[in-house]
C-alpha cells in the first residue's frame, strides 16, 4: 500500500488566507508539488466544484474538502492546522483542522476504504485532540497512519458506548447498549474498528447481549434487548450517501449510529459510498419502524423501503443533527399521517419531509431534471435535421399542395436500393430530416415524463409521458409539458403516500399510481388547462417571432448576462433551459427559438475564450498554473463548455465574473441583432452546420471574447492585482 500522507503534505499552525478557496488551493499545491497530481488547476477546480455542492465542515472544528479528479495520480491526504480557523459551513463555528482528500477517478477499493476510515476517525474527540497537539508534521503522519491501521496498533479509546461505526463499504448498526460493561465493551470495540484496528477485532459484552465485529465489512452491535415491559425496542434503518462517497457518507452513518445508541434505539445504516455498499437485510427493513435518508444523491433501489415512514435530509444534516433526525424518525413511526416512501421507490415525498427540500428547491430540481433528460432528444433531433438540410437542402421542410413535406415525399416508396430522382444525397438528407423530426416529437413528452420522475420516481414516468403527449396533442408546447409533468408528478407523489393494505402495495407503482395520476393530470389538461396554455404558447411564439431591433437585442443582453453570471451554475442553467425548452418550437416561419439558442450558445462560449485571451494579452497578471489553464480554455470555449472559466473565477471572482457577464452580453446582443440561428443545443463551433449565419455567429463570439478579456485585464491593472505565486512542482 502506497503512502497516503507524508510530512510534506502537512502544514501546521499557518494562516492560509482566511477562505476555503485559499486553503484548498494551498493543499492542492502541496499534492501537486509532491508529484501526486498532474494539474493544480484541474484538481483545484474539481475540489471547489465538490465544495459548492455541499459545505464540508463538520462539528468539532473539522473540515474535509475532498474530490475525485482525473488530475490525481496517487490517492493522497493533505492536512492543515489553521491559525486562525476558517469558516467551512459547520453550525458550531470555523474549522482549524482541515484534511484534503484527493482521490483518483478510478481509485481502488482499498484506498477508498482507508479514506472512509479517516473520515470516521475525525468525529472522535481523542483523535482530533491528538491532531491539535501534535508538535510536528511527522507526528501527524504517525497519528493518521495509526488511525488507518497503517502504523503501530492504536489503543482503543475507553469511552462510553456510542454505537458501532459504519464499516468500510458496509453497514453501521447501533443497538441498545448492554448494561454495565457490555455497553462499554461494544462502544470501545466499535471505536477500535473505526479507528483502523486489526481486521477481525472482536469484543463481546460480559452480559452476552451485544457484540461488535470490525473490519469484515459490517459493524453490528447485535440484537437490542427487550424493554422492561417485554415489548421490542424501536427499530430504524437509514441510508447515507454523498455525491463523492468518500467522507460525508460514512461520517453521517457513524453520527446517526452514535445518536441512536445514546437513545437506546436499534438502528442499522446502509452506507452507499465509494468504498462499496452492502445492502440492508430485507428482513431488517421489514421490521423497521421508519427509515432515515441522509443523502445528497438518489438512494439506490429505494423501492425496498416502500411504505415505511420516512425522514429525509442532506447528508450533512446526518452529521450535524443526527439526534434530531432520530427523534423525527421516531415521531414519524408513530404518526399515521407521516410521509412514506412510495410503492415504486418514491422521489418527492421523502425529499419534502422535515429537514429536506423546500417547495422552491423541489420545483427547481424537477424542472432541471426534465430539461436534462430532454436535451438528448433535442440534441439528436436538431443535429439530424441540420444534417438533413446540409445534404438535401432546405426544401425538405417545405410542403406541397397536399400539405405533405418534401422530406416525406422522398421517403414515399423509396429505399437505398430504389433512389428518388434527386439522388443519394437528397435521399439521405430526407432520412436524416425525418429521423430528426421524429426525435423532436419526443421533446415535450420526455420533458413532462422526467419532471414527474424527479418528483415521484418511477411511478411518475408513465403519467408524465402521457400528460406530455396530451400537451403535444393540444398544441400547448413545452409550457403544457411543464404543467403536465408537474401535475403528474405531484399527483403520483400524493397517491404514492396513501396508506394501503399490504396486499395492495405491489400494485401501487405499476397500476394504481399510473392510472390515477394519468387520469387526473391528462384529464385536467384536456378539459381545463390545455386550451389556455395553448393560447399562451401561441402568444409567446408570436411575441418571440415579432422581436426585432431593440427588443431582440435586449433579450440577447439579458441571456448573455445570465450565461456569464455563474459559469454553469443555477443562473446559467436557467437561461440555457429556457433556450433548450423552446428549441422544438422553431421552424423556418418561426426562427425566434433558434435565435435564442444561438445567443445562449455564443454567450456561453465567451467566458473560457475570454479568459484564454486575457492570459495571452497580459501574462504578468496570471500565475503559471492559470496560464496553463488558459491553453485548455481555448478548446473548452470552442466546444461551449462555460465551466472552462471556473478556475479563473474561483481565483478572482470579483474581477472575472463582471468581465464574463459583459462579454456574454455583447455576444448575445450581436447574435440577436444579426438573426443568427442554431438548431443544435450544444457543441459550439463544432456544430457549424447547424448554425444559420455562421459568419455573424463567429463575429459575436470574437467580440464577446475581446470585451471579456480587455475588461478583465483592465480591472486587474486598475486595482493593482499582482500575479499569484507560482506553485512549486517537484
């Protein structure tokens, strides 16, 4: 096993800048300088992107920023003891102990299990106390190696029982502590397992009521004893999962297990992390009174928990407020009106429970999910239509006296072996055009179907697709699809929360929920909402089609500002989703949706291109690492990947963001003024064949790029910015 941490990766009692970004950059520089990562900017960008998803501060003055990155060549730990501490988003204040976990994209299981062990050890006060008093970097390395089981065996802390720790890649279980020495033995053994004690460590309570096994993939404290009245103890199950699956997943499991043990609750936790996952025993789930989801990502195979009262929240809440989540789950178990996991796995009901998403966040997630699943239909269909026009000419979309498009006529009675008079290219163009149109026909049903899926999981898909098809039939467009998807999703969620007899539960996700949700959502569209939404869609299309001059330029400016505001963040995504959702409404007699798409794409290409040009115009204002990142930004910008500018924005947001917004506004305004169109939702300059008026498209991008670069360089010079220190690379 290669070393995870060395003295060169440890920084003690230094002021590293006072912000998360500056601390992460310092630690990333250490990893690169040690020859464990190939690119500082790529590693830094990946770590910041992970930090933006969920703050990595945990109670006790600890922070664990972490990421997987293609730049990492060797799994590594970098540690800093900060003076003064820095705010990492924990409720109890700033952190003075920071561990940066840098894992390769394809990290092996053994490394991931060690990293998970470290995350668990950091919630133990004796371990963090030793870290705070360690006199040298070498002493820190020895402490960490001991916790990971890579150094001399560490004596198990003799603390009161706090429940078993989640074993690597498996489950954590906290039973009712045994009386006297039994509970203490269980807690001590659990602590030893979590701290990296020898594999197969075993402690048995003197009373025989509980035992703890460590290192075998599962930690369990055995069956909790019956209460004095003879009734069985309360039983809970939980699932913890975070986007990276390295640290928070396991820390939340241990925190919940400890809180359950303190309350005498039988709790078993399934950790769905990178170190692997051992599913909970179906019998354990059946016997559970309620379930806790402390997750930032979807729970795998959620249908196993169907019908169980559920409490859900972010994984960080499982670390910060484990006792509150346990108490809420116990209350839900006794509440006949508590939210439950739906028969098909549910999606929305558990997210909306106490501590979960608010309504606005749920709505935003559902809409963005629908758009993200819709994009492949738009991308494939739009590009195929563009290729069809390239090969067969624009007359493919024109209709004859019978109202049939020429593209359909070319396919009528012809084949590759019996070509029409216009020849092979025209025939292939018609084939591409027809397939593209069929693909775009799924746009609204897919949008509605996956909006409903985001709210109600699998039971919402069929009602959502049906409502989307009805919206299409009613000419309600993407607005009708959004309304239908939301209706179907919320109705499916509502029906999925019904209390039904056990014999009926199996029919709920495949028969009852789709039937009722389809009837209500599609019925409302057909009978009540479809007509008004269709009229609104027609009015919107007429308004967009009539945009000329100042109005069109104004829309381009707004879209450009949004695309440059947060470089792939929520504001950027709203503008992009607006463009993509309307793309299917575009036609040669209504090109406004195509123009909006072109403006959004051009504006989104400007930020990385502007940053790349700025590094050329004035190298002295940028570190060597940023200049290297600027070289990659040329390609990223050309491909419409706005995130290529994130390293620059992370290093200097107050100057970079205004420059990207102004550059995007210029590009969007020029595109709208010149009537540039795009039938492709992505691809940048590489989908040139799908761009109408390609010359002005390029002019708009170049103009925005120059403005962005000049503004950035000007702001840096005006405010006296100095070049960042060069990282030392071994």
